[in-house]
């Protein structure tokens, strides 16, 4: 048990001995790292049990925790948030890929992901985004856990263990959207089939479509959530309003169909899925951008980052995740955000796989890639690499870049590579198609 988790457990035991909180109340990486680094929902769970005020309970717990752990503690809507976290605490809270996913491949009960594809009550562009989000979760599950069960309504879920199998199902679902654009179909795969699962079933839906489902189906969602057997994900469409320009033409069914028809090959489809599920504004669905001629794809950016890390950072500085983590003795202020994302990406990846937090995962991965490219472009850093001037700062930056890319490698390459050296043998300096 990490220091933070132990201190939180002790504080809860002393102050609220009658309340037992769930494992999800432990400190977890923040999905939006601009608002904090790690946070806990313990106060909210205590307040729900005791019918108390979560803000008061959170402040009470913080007054105890801050005596033991330095940093910037705060309470936000009942959440206990820690920023400026000491390095040794962050290392304890960081879970490496192997610690999160080893032993999950080939388990008896595969994870189940269902995309409740809406009918004509929801515009085509929102349906495509929903398909992309659930497909990306399935792709991550395949990459990190070895397989999952996935289905796009009205098709029954089936087991997949490769990227190609996920892509086949996603492409069929996309094609159905255009072929049945005006259909009315307020149905759902029999929920009883997924009631008693070892892992919760993640169901993706849209607001308007969900609101019109039958009372029985809605009740099943409530019961499944309360029982811990189901997670309902309804992504926001706020991203559609993020550009000060008319989007009706770009988001029309005909314009989107034109983009989809131009997708050729598995890599193009993989980039399209990453793009549609990302935080990229909808204005970037312009065909000139959506097909990644202007580096709009998060997958493209991560692949190029992987290639640049292989080319620029000497193999002697690569290593296991544990070795790289130990090299990060303290987080330099100038690159703190980069290091935070490198350290916390595996934990966020696990949440994306298990809870469907793929939009947050994509956002953090995009930000890590952007910051990493900026570091690699910095003149002083490039000069240090060329001169082999490996100061402590340069060594630390190298470790952070390699650690971050290792943590995300299975999502952008075929198969799960344990190290960059192994991946180099399989994919030596091979950039994305068309680069």
C-alpha cells in the first residue's frame, strides 16, 4: 500500500470508523492534470453514507493528511486534491504497465464493451464519435489485455483479440450508420446476458438516445451501476462547438461519408478512430485535416514521437520501466507536466480499458506527445544529445521521454513490446505510412 493510501486509510479509521469506503476511493491520477495531480473521492463516499457535507468531511481529512505529506492540498466539490506532490509520493502512486496488466491476458472472463449505436434521434457525426470511442477502448483492451468482447448495436458482442478484428466490427458499424441513417431503433441487446460478469460491462450511449430507451432498459442500467456490474458512458458533444465557424457542412452525412470512403488500409482506419475519439475539435473533421495531411491525428503524433525517441536517444539510455522510474530522482520544474504525464499514463490507460475513460486518456496522451515533441525540438536539448553532454537534467529528460513512450507503446504498435529495444528489432525506424 502506498504512503498516501495508508495515510488516507488511517485517517478514515480514526475519524469515521463506522464507514467503509470502496477501493475506488483511493488516490488516483487526475484525468485533467491541469486541475491537480492525484485525487480521492473518499469524502464523497463518507458523506453519502453518513448523509453529511462532503466539503466539510474533505477539509477534515485534509487537515490530517497535510500534516504528513507536504504539497498543495485543496478540496474541489468534495474531492480531495493534491498538487505539487513530492517526488517520492508520485513514484509510489505511479503504477507501471506490467503492474497493471500482467496476468490479465487470456483470463477466463473477457471484458465486455457494448456500443449502443443510436438511431435517427442522434446525428450521424455523434454516432461516429460514439463508435470511435468504444472502438478505441476495445483497441486498448486488445493491446494491453490481449482481448475483449465487443459489440456495436444491433450486433451481438463477440470476442476479439487483434486490432484487425476490432477494425472489422467498427467498419461494419460505420457503414451501417450511412446505410441506415434514418432508422428508428430503440432496442438493446438482452441485458440479462451481461448481468453476472467478473468485470463490469461498459456500455456506450448518447444522451438523446438514452433518454428515449424503455423504462426496463434504463432500470437495468441503474441496477447494474449500483451492483458494480455495469458502467454507462455518455460522452459530451461539447467539442462540436469548439470552433468559431459554421460546421453544418463539415458535419453533414455526405461530407462524413466522403471522408470515410477515402480511408484506405488498416492504418488509416486506426488513425481515424483515434482522431474521432480524441479531444480534437470537430472543425478538424474537414477532410483536408481528418485524413491527417496536417498532423491532426493523435496516433500519428505518438508514432512519430516513438520514431524520434528511437533515433535521438541512445539505446544505452533505454531500459525497463522500473529502471527508468528510478532515474527520475526529482521532477524538474521546467518539465514537470511532461514528467507527470509520463508517470501517470499507465494508470490512466488502465482506467480507459476498465472504465471507458478513453477521451481523458486520449487528451493526456495528446498532451504528452505535444510536450515531448517540444522538448525534442528544444535547441539546448538537441545540442546536449549531439555532444553526448548527458547532465543529470538531460538524463532525467531522456528517462521521462522513454518511460512515457514505453507506457503507451502497445497502443501505437502491433503487439505489446516490453522495451524500446525489442520494438526496434520489430519496427526499426519505421514511421507511419505516408510520412
